[in-house]
C-alpha cells in the first residue's frame, strides 16, 4: 500500500516549504494540494494556487510524487492546464500525478460568475475535459471541438517526461463518473459518502462505492489503482496512531492500493496534532507492508 498526504495551500511558501520537505523525509509516497480558488470557509483566509505550489514543491523535493487533489473544469481549461502540467512534470522530473474531478458547487463554481450547472451537465463537461486533456497530453498538436471546450492546434511539445502522459487519478462516486475513471484513469479516488454520523456508516459507504467501481472497471479489462481519501470519515485519520493504523488496514482489506490523509491544522478542518503525524510517519514502513 502507498500512503499519501494532502498539504492545504493555506500558508505562505516560507512556512509551507518545510511541510513538503518533511512529507518526503517522513517517507510518504505522494503529497497533494487542493486545486481550488477557495475552499469552504477557508476561502475567507489565506489561500494559494495549486500549480505554483506544486512547482515550488518540486524544486525542494527529489523523490515524492506530487499531485492535484483534485483539478476540475470549474476554472481549468484543458489547453492551458496541459501546458501547466507539462511544466510541473518536467520540473519534478516526472513525479506529477493529476487528480481530476468533475467539479462541485461552491466557491469555485460561483466566483467566475457563470451559471451553475446541474450534476448531469457537470459530468457532461468533465467527459469533454478528460477526452481533450488526455488527447493534448498524448499528441504534439490537437484540434478538437465540443460543447464546452475547443482547441485549435493546441501544442504539447516537447511532451511530458512520463509517457504517454502523467497518470490520471479520477475522482468518482456516481455511475457516469466511475465509467470515466475506468476509461481514462490510471487511478480512481473516492471519498466515500460525506457527512455521515459514524465511522462505521462511512466505511459501509466506502464498501458500497468500491463494489460499484469494481463492477464498472471489470467491464473495461483495465488495471486501475484505487485511492481512498480517509478524511471524509467522521473520525480524522490522524487523530491518533491507532486510528490511522486501523483506517489503513481497513482500506487494504477493501482492496485500495493507496490511502490519503491530511496534514494536521491548528483548528477547523483536519484539526490535529503534528506530533501524531510524526508518530505515524515513524510507523509508515510497518503500516505500508503489514
């Protein structure tokens, strides 16, 4: 099992730099940052963009893989985002992972002043986004037209370091998005059902969603890694060492190849103690292989 950590982009780089370096020193396999223009009530506080954050992280690390969690069509266009992704993949020496999702409602979908899309429309748009983004990254020149996006001779020279392109980890809970994850994803990531009252209820939802994805991906015959965000559960995974060990073990039993936790914050979302993170880090080799 591979183990990753999300570092929210809510600190100036002079402070955040040390977290990214520690994530690598601690032995995490991948580190991620949220790709939002603002996120929930944290939109009222400090917040920085994912692309320059990952670029800076690439320059101060050497091994750990770096990812968007998750980029969406709410404000990303495949043509420009392909250029940004090529740059990060190059600067990192081929360590970029592209977490991608359909985009939800909230700050990102409202801040540009565009009409709110229905869930069906958001998946329609995501379908086009994935097809065009994938095509651009795989080809030196792309001309393409759809209902939501177009590209005219969009270039991707010299191409990504990773071939044929950086891996896509596609976020999906519903049936249509799962089909997209099975078709385009090198990995699939789920949060389980949000806002459940107990951890047991959340794990039951993870199992149900996992079962639906297994049925979907089997129809394609493809091999797709399975990622689980541990922290939609009512029990924060880094609330204690025992909590993390238990969560990672339950995820492994459900067939997940990767789990993702969040760096502890002083308050609000993912509030916790960095001493617990340090203790979990010391146990990573045992957790990963047990």
